[in-house]
């Protein structure tokens, strides 16, 4: 049985690190594929290191403990008409700020505004020697040098345990509108996306997913002032009609629109028994991947730059990803190595590991 420790101060966390030969970090437990400790490892639960430390609405920046639930941050930002535009995932399931950074889990808003790396300003973390390390700062303009804050995005806690994180935020759009279009093939939906990418339409999110045997559904989200949305919607519809497409099959507004995106960002579309893989990829690879994994439940976000695959046969998915030179991150599913497929950048990962966690307290690189 694994030991579970819950530090309440940074000093306690440092003591835990220096006293434990093998550690696994977890926050709200919303991503069990990444936070299930290996046999014999000490689990460090950060939920008692929680709370917003500093928030300056006029400067659009905040600092909080890594164990802070994203929902708490979102509520405080909303009081000032602000938000994290990259759409942190699994907010309703207890996702924490540290877990969001460590897993690099962005939602559909990444399409227009960028992901976690584009909004994180600084971090404080405890490395494998138990030292408290600071990188970046609490303002948008920081000193030059190696940006450890951005390096730790997607690091899965393998180089250190995040204690504090600082983010910049944006004003939240007053209103949203979502349009859904159905295309007869993947090739046609991707052709529309490539054309939309160079049009001045300011689309907040652009996702697509299978909608039948060969059909695909394109989902476009627009945000801004309510008075301006009809004109922008008309321009988007006019553009797609010029491409030979019909008017949208569905238009979502108000509470229904907000509920739809909450469900998407909660990953409610994923079957309960499936393993969920997040796969970054070039859009040109999507047709090959989709053809080989038709049995998976799929959704493509950020205009096709990220594939989300809910698979029953993890071995088959691993073989496909390896053949295509892709790396999948197992968000949900059995414990063990969270990487599925091939991995690149190992030389840098190993060098960072030797510098930050030479005793491999946080597992392998």
C-alpha cells in the first residue's frame, strides 16, 4: 500500500522530498492515468497547499499555490470579468493549477489564444534535492535566461514538485456563440479549417469530430460583444457557403452554449472504461491517424493540432502511434508509463533530469 502525505507548508514539502527515495505527486485526482503512484512510491497530495496568494486585476496577473482548484481561481477571476483563455480541462472534476501545468491540459480555447505555456509567468518548485527553486516572476516582462516555468509545462512532475504558479489572464468575452457544420468527409472539413486559419474572423475555438460513417462535424466558437456577434456570424457563414457548404445545422447560444463547452472541457464524451490519450500532431497527419484508429472515439481540437483518442485497445493504439512517430499522453487509464507511442527530445529531458532530480526521486525522465 502506498504512503500518502499531505504537506501544509513549503518547508514540510521540502522535508518530504529529502526523506523519500521515490515520490509521485497528485492534486485533485482528475487525471488518474498520470497520478497513480507506482508500487512503493510515496504519494504527495498537494491539496492542502492551496489558495490564491496574490491577484492584481488591474495588472491581469495572479499567483496561487499549485494545489489550488482551478474552479476557485475561475470563480475569483470571473468576479472581475477575467479568465484563463486556454480553457483548463476537468475543472468540475477537481483539477488543480499544478496538475494543469504538469499535464499541459488545455481545452478548445487554445486555438486562438495559445496554451498553458503562453500564459504562465513564473513558478516556485521543490527539486529532487529538496531545494526551493524559482523561475520567472509575477509580471509579464521577466528577465532573460532559461525559462524553467515553461519547461515544466507538461513535465508530469518528473523534475520537481510545483509549489506556486503565476499566470497572466485576459478579459472574458461578454457573449459567445457556437456554430456546428456537417461535412461529408474529413478532407473537406480540413480544407475549410485551412482556409479559415488565414481569414480575419477571430474564431475562439475550432474543433471537429466524426459525425457518422464518413461525415465530420466542424464546431466553431465566437466570443465578444453581443452586438457584434451577428455580423461576425454572417461573415463566417458567408465564407463557408462560398466554399460550397450549407448553413450551420445547429447554432448554440446562452446557457445551452455554455453547457455544451462545459461538457466538452469535462471530457464527458469519453466512454467510462476507455483510456484517453492526448496526441499533439501536425494537421496533415490527422487523415492517416484517423483512418487507422476508426474504432476509437475521437475529437480533434485546436484546428486539428491535438487529437483526443478514447481507446479500448491500448496496445493497438501504441502500435499506430509508434508507426507514425507520435507520442500519446495517457490522461485516463491504467497506471504505469503515461507515454504511449514514440518519444522525442529525450536528450534534453535526461540532461534536465540530471540537473534537477539526479537521484530520480520523481521517476525516470
